[in-house]
C-alpha cells in the first residue's frame, strides 16, 4: 500500500468512525430499561428486597436508566412442555410483555437457594424464556446479572448464580458480575429472620451488581 492509498483509507475509516460517534450521541438520551426478576415463591421477601437494592444502584448510575420489577411470587405458570405449547397463564400475561415491549437492555435475575439449587419457580422462568428464542434470539446482547439469597453465608449462592448464568448464555446474553467482592454475582445471607437489611456485605454485593449491569447496558 503506497502512502496516498494509506492516507485515503485512513480518512475514510475516520469519517465512518465520526458517523458512528454522531449516531451514538444522537441516541445518548434514549431510556435504557433494566428489568429485575425475583424468582422466589415468597412474594416481597428477601429475594425481592435484594433485587430492589440492585435496581436502586442501577438507577443511580445514570438518568437514562429506567427500571422495572416483576415478582414471580404468587404467580401461576409451568415450565417447558413436551410439545412447546402453552395455554395462557401468568407468565404469558404478566411476565412475557415485560421481556418484549421493549426488550430490556439489562436483566437482574434473583433466586433463593433451595438444597444448593435454584428454586423451581426460577427454573420454570428460565424454561419459559424459550418464548423469546424463536424465531430469533430477542435477548441476544442483553446484559444479565444474577443474585442469590441463601440460609447460610456459603449456602450454595454461587452454584445457583452459575446455573442461571449458564441458561442465559443460551440466549447469547452478556453475563456480568459485580466488583470485588461480587465477581460472579451478588450473594446474600438471610440470617436475621427475613430482615435482609442486616446483611451489609450481601447488600453491598447487590449494589455493585446493579451498578455493573447499568454500566454495561449503557454501552
């Protein structure tokens, strides 16, 4: 490549980059939606409270961040079926619209730990996300952070987080953790009779996770 060709090519690339920058700036004021999903059968309890903590931290990152929340506690829906068809239920009526209208830029999913595993409600939620895989992966590039609440400090929270993250990789989602010491996700400990506010370490991990999801979603 001679010098003239190199210079012309460089100018062309620079012009393209400038155009992209202008596009990004033009879209910089668009709302960025982050959806929190509490997958505990106990509506409004420690998992839901932890999700709210993460969402509050996400909102604090930027005025562009708009948060929504869905509590699966008390809702009635089943997981995957043999033929892949479903009758109308609480998932299709109340949950699916929050995942599609519009598709969130970020998801924060939380589950309690049951026998070092995620809740059956969380598994049903993950299986029903098949609805946003066809005819295209609607959650592709959505930023996903995960938190878990256990009865012990080391009660299987990170195992649950890893299971949820593995399922979301099937959607080509972007998996993020928090900052030290929440590299994989937020781990909370329900050791004070459902008063999660006393778990200062766990709540800080939830805040770090929420902020990280917001930062990644903005990009």
